[in-house]
C-alpha cells in the first residue's frame, strides 16, 4: 500500500483524534456538536433562508400572491430601480446571523467562513457561472488596519475557491473614511458615501464590458452597494453588476 492509498486512512484517524481532543462546537451557541456540521440543529432551525420567490433586485422575499404572480421585483425597486441587475442573499438578518457575522468582522474569528459561503452558494452559483469576476466591497485603510482583514474579501476568496472564479480584491478602494452607517436611512447613507469609492486605474481596461458580482456581508439599505456599482459602471465600463450578500436586512 503506497502513501496515496494510506492517506485517507490516516486522515480519518487524524480527524477522529482531533474530535476527541478538541470537541467541535456550534458556531452560534458554542455547545458541542457531533458529525460534520458547523452549527447545531437548534441554531440551524433559527436561521431564515431567503428562498424563492423573492425580488430579483433586492432579495426581499415576496409576501403577497399579487407580487408573486405579476412581478419579478418588489414595488420599492420598481419605483426606485437599482443600479445593479440582480441581488442574491443567503439569509434573512436576525440574531443568529448576527452571532455568525460579528466574530468574523470584529474578533478575528474565521471559523464561520466556510459555512457562510456554502450558504451563499445555495442561490448564487448560477450567477457566478455567468460572471467574469468577484469584487468585494472595500474597507477604508484605517478600518482595514483595525480589523486586520476585509471580511467581504475573505467571503469572495472562499466563493472563488469553491467556484473557480477570479477575485479582484484591489479593484475598488474606499478613499473616504465614513462614520458607521448602521443608524442612517438610505438617503443619508447615499449622502455620506458620495465620493467614498474609487476604481483603481490599473483595472479599467480589465473590466471593460465584463460581468462582475459585488460581494458584501450584509445588505441593509443597499447604499454602499449602489455607490460601488455606480463606480464600476461609470469608471470601469462594466456591462453588468450583480450583488451578493450573506444576509439581507428585512
């Protein structure tokens, strides 16, 4: 028996002893779990998935039969069309999703990355197959230094590994530092974000006529994604922008 034949055997025993020595814990409640999952069944049942039918422009689930029967976009997006073409989100933002994302964003804990990108691919893989590049929403250099990494870029890299699509992590830059946007409405966010993003000049030729997907962690009002989409269309001359997020705030 050569090494390649023995490797699965050693890998299985390695995992067995690791599971004994370091019991796997649920990413949300931190209770010990068995098997290959990342979260326990109780926490999994508290996740709310964005399932069809939903608005193709903002990923908000349709609630009425009229919307489902007659429209592919919600009334809000029909009145205020989005800059991007389609939006996909994996989960509805709730406390369980918050407990998955906050350690990733602020505590240098990357354990949830594989689970989150797997969730994203449930309704994103068809768009990725059509696209040329993934582009993460950038952080300002000061915030990047504080956090050590850009969580949106990490999500994009994981999606790239699973779907064999190129990531352009430096295509967009955040040239203006802004205050936290959590408590502002969409109009206020748009005003704050005016001039906050730029396209790196070295990517202009590369992006002409291309189909790109913007990657972010949470879709709140869409103001940040809109600002980035505008820059990609105006400065990069891309043919199409789609957006993807782990979670959608409803």
